[in-house]
């Protein structure tokens, strides 16, 4: 007698297959049509809000509009999906008596087919909601790309080569006040811009210039730049030639401009030649003069590109 002879007899009972007529497969909502229409309306509003977020970001509208449209759109999209699952999905409970799961291959295939049918039947019955949810998700996926594309900024064109400094540009501070010959005492320093560009975001980057009054008399920083620094006023691009950080510190005793990012140091008396740090080139110098009213002006634009090097750069 084998061990199998002592085992109790077992009857193979196939797992019952639930049908769409099963009460447990019904919707929880008493009026599914009305609930479906309400959820569809929620999805439509979510789509409009998400599309509005894309338009607001592209047009650079107020931050509160960006936050409101994206937040409300995502909230309604999630709310509609949650309501769909709560009120229009089979609710159960699904109870099954314990039995020996020793079905035949045909029974297992039938069970697998039933599980697949159960998973897709609700979506098939709610094609409109599925389409609206897919549309809302797709629109959000598209507008989510906007920050990536827009953050790349516009094509630089020749903006890496030139600034807004022109012959005759009046030097002004960040508040638009013109710099007079008596504004600074020897050892004084300030950041200046060409008049009319002091509040321009792009100009604040490429046009920013550090003005230092080194001495009370005329100064020549290097051969060929005679007359560029009248009465000791000397101006250099504030963009470090290493990585473009603002060179905003001035060590009066050593007469050095210092970049706070990587400690590159430039001598203001010899054309801002780098004395220390990783900067590979001197800071470009802006030639200065006075107009008839005694205000500082640029007598010419920068004679080379400002900032760090780039592949198309031809100046040194």
C-alpha cells in the first residue's frame, strides 16, 4: 500500500468564472450614466486647465497662473480617475470557497482568459472616459516638455560676441543714475551698465561692467590703451573669463579684482591680467571718456567678446 492510498480522495473543482451578469460586477453608482457624464466633465475641465498651463508657461504669465492651472488640472485629473475607480468599477466583494486548486490545463486557460476579460471590460464599457483621461495625460506630458525646451533659451546668435555698449553710451548704476567724474574717490568701485539697459535681464548679464577709480590721475593699463582710463577711472567686463561668474570684489591695497567663485585675481593696472586662479585670459577693458557735462561715457564698445571662451570665439 502506497502513501497515496492513505490520502483522502480529492475532487477537482474548477474555479467559477464570473460573468458580466454577476451582481458583484456591477457599478457602485445607482445612476452610472450620470456619474460617467460628471467624470467626463471633470476630465474636460482638467484638459483645459493643463492646456492653459502650457500657454501660460509659453507666454511667461504670472507665477500664480502657472501654479493654479497646473495644480487644479492635475487635481481634477486625479479626482476624476479616483471617482471612476470608486463608482464605475466592479465593487465586489468577491468571495470564493476554499477548494483544491488542481484544475486541468483547459481550466487554467479559461481562468486566465476570464482574468483578462475582467481587467479590460470596464475600460471597454467606458471608452469615452478612457479617451478623455488619455487626452488629459497626453496634454500634460506635452506641456511638461515646455520647461525643458524653453529653459534652453533662444539661439544665442551673435550675443556671445557683442554687448550693448556703444560709442557714447553713458555709464549708469543699476538705478539708472549716471556716473559723474566726481562720483567715486580713488579706491572706490561700482557696477555700471549702458544707459537704457540697466533693467534688461539679458543686458544685466552681458553688459555688467566693474568700474574702479584706481587713482586720481590718468592711467594707461597697457600699450595701445592710452586715454582709456581718464582720471584713474578704469572699467572691465564683470564676467570672469573662467566660467562667467561676476567679478565683484576689489582688493584696494593690492589693486586686484577678485572672482568669488574660484578666486581668480586680475590686476587693474596692467589690463586685468590674471594674477592667480584658473582664469585663462584678462578681463576685456572698456575705453572711457567724459562728455561735455562731466559724465563718464564709453568711447567705443568692447574690442572683444566678454565672458568665458567658446568654440566659435576668435578673440583672445
